[in-house]
C-alpha cells in the first residue's frame, strides 16, 4: 500500500467551535496543493453539470421519452455503485495523484471522441449512453481519491472547512454548468458541449499534474484485496452514527437526486421553457447550494454536523415535493433554490462526517463505501423513469418526494444520533484497533 505524507496531525476543532480554525478559506487556498486540487475539481465539475444538462435535452429531443432521459443519468451514476468500494481499496494501494491524473485524461479523450461523433453527424443514443458510462466510471473515484486528497492536504483540523469549500464549489459548478450547457447547446449544438468539455478536462489534467502529493511506502501487511475491503466494512459496522450517515446518503440518492433528470422534462413540458431558461432553472439549485455551503463552511460547529446533515436532507426532499406541484416558472426557481440550500447541508456534511469518522489507514476504503452509497441513485432513477413514463414527470417527482420523506423520517427515528449533537470522530483506541485488524 501507499500513503501520503499529509498534514493529518494536530487537534480537531474543539467541540462547538466554528470550522474556521486555521486562517479560514483564504488560509486553505494559500496551500498550493489544496488550491490546485480545488481548481481541478472546479473545472471538471463545471463540465460534468454542463454535459448533464445538454445530454438530457439532446436525449429528450431525439427520443421524446422521459424514461430515456432518466436512463442517461442512470448510466452516469451506476458506475459509482459498481466500482466505488473497489476504487476505495485501490486508492489505498496506488498513488491517488496517479489515479486522479489518469482519470482527467480519460475524460478529455472521451469528450473529444464524442465531439467528433457529434460534428460528423453519426452520433446515436447508444454512443451518448456509452460516453456517459465512461464518465461515470471515472467519477466513481471522486470520493476515495480527490476528496480524500483534499482532506489530507488540509489536515483533519480543517476538514470541515475544506469539504465545505469544495461543496460550495461543486454547487457553484451546478450554477454555472447548466447555464453554459443550455447556451452552448442552443447555439453550438451537442458537439460544442463536448469540445468545450475536452478543453476544460485538459486544463484540469494539466493542473492536476502539478499537485505536490508525494506518497510514502507503507510496510506490506500481506493482506489481500478483499480482506482489505472487509476491514473497512467491519470498521463502519462498529460505528452507529457512520452507518446512519450512509443510510441517509442512500435514501437521498434514491429518492432525492434522481429528480434532476426530470427538471428539463418538467421545464419543457409543464413550464414551456427553452433550453436557456431550463438551464436557469437547473442553475438556481446551484445558487442556493453555493450560498448555503459557504455559510455552513464558515459558521458550522462540530457537534452540529449531524444535525446539519439530516435537516438539510429533509429540506431538500420537501423542496422537491413542492417543486413538482408548481405551475409557474418563478415559483419553481425559488423552490429549486431552496432545495439547493438543503443539498448544501447534506453534501457538505456527507464527506466531512465520513472522513472525520475514519482513521487515516481506513479513510479511502470508508470513502469508497460512501461512493457505493451515492451510487445507489440509479435505483431511484429507474423508479422515477418508470413512474414518469406511466404518470408523467411532475406526478412522478411528487411520488418520490413523498416516499423519500417517509423513508427519511424512519431513518431519523432509528438513528437518533443524527438528530442530536454528536461527535463522530473515532476515539484513539478505535483507530489503533482498526489498524491492527487490517
């Protein structure tokens, strides 16, 4: 195995203290390695959302099928479920920088090939689906590779701030990406979207190449691949609050995030919007999430992390339900904006809680399990797509909103740790035992 020499020492924030303990966001961005990881993620994240919007509109125009739109999102997310746990183990054995740099290059090549197919007018739906699956396979490394690197470079005393900034940035890309996607698709068609994506991915690749992240060899434990994976799962089972966080992740990804595949459908069929206004509607979620994530990053307190997580999830699902009932563009924008604020609470704390819960030697594996939990979203996408084909997009989103809220209430009752002040950090003796049991 390999492990980075990272700033993983120093005290965690004191109970109840703000996240900002070491110079705030400006202090983090003065760290060259952190800054470059952040920029690379910003560039690739922008293109991810840009392509998602453009591909959804393209598939809808070509097939006139809400189910096919949902299926395109399914194949973007399914690789995370398939490969998340494996990439977590691999990231503990291979230099994470190598995995990240290689992934950025593959994304650039994928966009270039898809752009060539589009500009030569031979692109078909199955080409798009295959390209989405390849992108999703690379994105399955996001949690155990880039985000884990960011947390280690920042240090565990600032991981909440680091994840808050990254979440705010991801949501800024959700704001910018769909608008760019709508404009590019309107004026340059699908090939313009893909070629712009190629350029952004190449820039992210070049920046990732310059990140100073030097791993040092650990003594070989002689433990096999699957036994290594089992060690991470055993540690997770020993922590009730961690299990609760992962279950909420599954609930929100099954009944929450799939609704994004129906926003372009509802925008076109119910609100009668053009691609640019559909992009504005989708982007309002990113704006709400950006504002809320920055507030949480600078004002959040350690013992409130679990509460921010669970109540942000409730706010997100409630906004989804109300959005599905809205007949007006203005109200829809407001509701999607509020939903974005809920996403910020969920997404900021999701990585923070999982990363803080695990000792360094298990971190990538535990983050890999988080990736698998996120990857359960395709189950919800198929469920939503089937409902939309049967009952229409708006009614389908109404149903999943109700189902999700019921499921979340049940989870909140079973795991009361998520509703009360909770310190999720592992006691020192647990970290030691986890290391010995690998």
